[in-house]
């Protein structure tokens, strides 16, 4: 008996999502998602950890 009410609610939500117009600030979205050439990727964790894999690889070449 509850299935009809649940289906009606889902149908109502689906119609709202399909036909409702949302005001989207496209310039803010572009700033958030956009890639700028002057921005450089900085690894904020790079200074905290040593690269153990690289150290092991170079030391094995030096011994040979």
C-alpha cells in the first residue's frame, strides 16, 4: 500500500529535477574548476617524507 505513495514522491522529485531551472553562477564555477597556467602544482607533503624508493634505487646502482 505504501508503494504508490513512494512512487509518487519519486516522480515528483524527478519532475522537479527535470523541469526546474536553477540559477547557476557560471563565472564562479569556471574559477573553481578552471585551470590557470600560472598556478603550479605544489606538493605540500613533499618536504615531510623522504623518497625511500628513490634512495634505495640509487644506492643499488652505486654499489654495482
